[in-house]
């Protein structure tokens, strides 16, 4: 029974920055295949797991044998619902760890099955390094385990949405499955379903409501995710790559930000090693956030005579952003036309608000997590995920290393 599974559809859009009529859209859709697992039945035994955690240790079911109650939560990094529940999951862990209840979280997603467009609310993907970065940013103390390599444990539990919690009694029989509580906004919660279940089991009582409907992102199962990623990559690779000359006048108009969006600008050059190294991460950042209102421009500081080589590099990187190359050899004059205070070295990366205020800037190698967190903190809030902008505003200055 698939109670809350979301069927994903995505669109890839490539648009010129200041040209009104140059919109190109490519849409790809697919449906989840029939191999999506059903959730574990109430009364079933807890499936075993042996998975690596962000703490550098492997965790298995037997590690929690002494706990009177075991809660297994399925969550991931990129899902906004998971992000908004992180603090509540941490509080569950802290509130019950000394009362006989253990909690462990499992991430079923793999970087190979998550599209960039799905990451529009996240600074990271779903690798172990990404999970460690998220745990550090959010100060998560509960065990956070990676099942992305095989999804072996996740397929046995069968989560339909994230976050979704499975609560087992001392004999490790499932007694509650579903949502953590009844509202994404913690101030509006009326039914603390997971807490009610844990409290009942600790008191030796039956769980009054054994099953609820979890709401959130469906796991990206290998059965459909890999094909989805392949389709998205093909659409990105097929988008046209263009290169125009950046005159002093064009650069002068670029600095106040004429886009009406949050604008990421990257000054770079083909002869600059750090520029070339960080370029793919910046393009991925654009693909992640473009559908939420991020615009991006790349400006090459190569000699205009090298326009052909610059275009060749951009084509290799499938840079469907608006791309420019200096129209004059006088690099310093061109930089001054954009902003006399920008400095002379590349790479130089700046994020501007729709009003032209500097939200983030870095001279030299970009700190990609700090950049993405600054963008996320300033993208428009979402009615679907109330509080998500506040979440990122609170975390935009977190340690990004």
C-alpha cells in the first residue's frame, strides 16, 4: 500500500539572463516502478541492519539490545521535511536516551539516485561526507547511518516518506509506524504521535494509535532514481552553451543585479587552476537552485582573443548559464567597471540580493558549503515548507569545513 508516495516530475530550464525571449525548456517525467517496497507491518520483527554511521563506526540492530524501546527514523539530507524535523528528532533522542529508549536514523538515499533539481533546499547531497557535514552543521548527536550503498535495510523497513519513524518494543516487534507528529510547523503540533508511542511502550501499555501517514519526500530507490538522474543529466548536457563579450557597460549594469533574483557571479579564467577546479561545483549549485529563483553568470577574464578556448571549456562543462568573456585586454579596467572594490585575483565569487546587496563574496577558492548556505538563506520562503528559510538563515554562518 503506497499511502504517501510522491511521483516526481522535473523540468530543466535554461534561460538567458537579460534577454526576454530566449527561454528554452526541457521537461522529463517518469513514474516510480512497481518494486517500491511496502512498509513493515505492525507486529513484525525489526529487520537487522549493519551500517556505517557519521561517527565512523558501524551500527547494527544488536547494538541496541538493552534498550526497552527502539525508534528507527528514516531521513535524508536533501529533503526539506527532513531538515525541518532534525531538531525534533534530536530532541526525541536526547529526551529518551536515559529513559530506556534508543533512537537511530537511517539515510536510504544514494548520490547516484538523487537529481540535482531535488536538492533545491539543501547545501549537500547524500554521500557519507555530505551526511557528516549535515550532522556537524545541525549538531546532531543521534546515530545517523548510511544505507545508500545497497538500500538493503531500507528495503526491508519500507519507508514511504521522510522523515518516517518505526518504533519497536523490547522484543523488537513493530508497535508504531508513521509520522513523528502532525504538523511541519512545531508551533502548530497537536498530536505528538511518536512520543505517545514511546511513552506507552516504556510504561508497558499498548500503543493507542499504531499507524499514521508520514508526509515528506519519497526515498530515491535505485529502481527509479538512477534512470531519473540519467534523464536529468541528458537534459542538462543538451542545453545550449553560449558566450558573449562583457563590455564595460555590460559589467556596470551587472553589478546592481538586474535579474530580480538572487544572483551568483563567478569571475574566472581558463589559466587559473582553482577556477577550473571549482567550476563544476558552481554549475551544480546553479542546477540545484535555479528553479527556486537563483540566477548565475560566469565572467571569464581571459584575453578576448581566447574566446574560442573559453567557449570550448564551457561546452565541456555544459555551462548553460549566461557566460561572458572580457571584451578588452585591460583586465583591471574591466574589473573596475564591475566593482572597483572586487580585487584583482581570480577566482572571485559574489552572491547578490535582488537589490544588489552583497550576500556572500570570496576572493580565491570558494567555500562551497558557505556559498550554498548563503544562497539558501536568501531564496524565497516556501508555502509548502514553512520555516525553511529561517532554518537556513540560522545555519548560514555554520562551520562549513
